[in-house]
C-alpha cells in the first residue's frame, strides 16, 4: 500500500530504520545552501551546538555571527542583513525563536517581507526532559498567521536538508520547525520536495479514512495506516511538510475520496496544522474530522516516547482516533 512514487526508505517499517534528528538536516542543508550562494549567513543566539549552526560556522567562519543570548536583536540584525541582499538564517530553540522575539519577527521581518529564514529548533513535546518551558507547542499557529510567512515542518532529517536549501531560494520570510530527538528517516534523497506540495505516502485501494500529518509524526501516521490495513481499514497518509502555503489541491483531492479525516501534529490542537486543514475543508468540502494534537495543555518532562503516548500522538492512538471517527 506504500506509494512507490514517494520514494520511501526501503526499511520503512523495520526496527532498524535509520534515526536522526531533523536539526541535523539543518546543519548539512545550510552548508550546502551556503556553498551554492555566498549571500547565505547564519546567526546564532548562543546555541550553535544544539541548533547545529556550528556546522556552518566550521565551513564558513566569516559568514557566521554569534549574537549571544539576544534573540530579539538577532531578528532585527537579520532583517537589516536581508534588506542588504544577504540570506540570513537565524537559529535558536523555538521557545525563543519565534517565542521570545515574535514582535521583532512581525515588525522587522514579516512587515518588510525580508528574506530571513527563521529556524525554530527543539520544538514539540519530544524535546522530552527539558519540560514545559522549552516544549514549544504554539509556534506553527504564531507563524502561519503572519502575512507572507512560509511555514515548513519537515518530516525527517533528509527532508529537513532539502527544506533548508529550498528556503534559501525562496523570496520573503520562511519559518522552519526542527526537532531535537532522533526520529525515523522515512524519505530518501530522491523523494520529491517542493515548498507548498504535499506527498501521498500510503495509498490503499479502497480508502475509508485519511490521515493528514506534518513533521516527524508523519511516520507515526504511516505506522497507523499499516496497522489499520492489517485490520481491514484503508487509510490514506498525506504528509504535508508545508503548512503555509497549504497544498489545498492535494488536501481536497484526498478529502473527496474518504468520509472522514484525522490530522496529526506535535503542536497545540488549536490554531496549528489541524486548524489550517479545517479552514480549507470548511470552505470547500466539509466532512467529519478529528484534530490530534496537544489538547489545550502545556508539556511536561518525560521521554519523547512517553510524552507522545501521553498526549495520544503515537501510532496506536492514531488508529484509535481513526476507528472511533469512522464508528460515528
């Protein structure tokens, strides 16, 4: 049932599938972008190791700027660089970037349509033991509301690498969300990636439900689809790495094939990816749906696996949600 045109890893359901954090894809991707275009610069807010900005620093020390613990200043400096024809990537934990410097991002970057690439690392509950203060669960909502802002949530490290390269070539501001924990690498270097395009990963002959997901949880959606298939339920999996601009054509195409839709995101259930899908469907093709995300709560300390299970974002919970929705 895997969509062969998606070019997925041959070990997609294997226990030994490669695991790598999406932030690692930033490190390799920004070096490639910098090699291609000398205008690429990277700014760090005292977290170059955690964000993998240090990889760029080693490759291009004269194009790396350590701003210190000053995320607001980092955003405004980057806006000036962008208006001077540089392509700046600003890096920090998502709790601080865009969490701490949102006003500067809004006023100096978005309002001026400055081509700053905002990189929010360690997002979601899978940061684990860092706890609620560092588990940014509101960033997708904050950033997708800004006019002209592109919002990307890569599914794995390989896709993150491609997203960074694509962002460097994109006019205007871009927000890219990265995770800290190692997650399955389910795509390959040949897997298509285009900003604004979704990817159908699982395509049953007789679909009964659609699982629409973004970020690393698309792998959990794949596992859930396989489990549903074994139980006689056909589930389409549509991976949507670009939350804005949303691939409305792909969303509506899938929605018209099934009676119900489940969305999955490592983010607050209100205002994020699921809300973007609901807005699209409400205007063009209303149907029953369930939004899986963190339900109006802050995070807490725990292992990534414990937290995803607690907030019902693991594959078993996705299966349960899909079957309960169909039962209605």
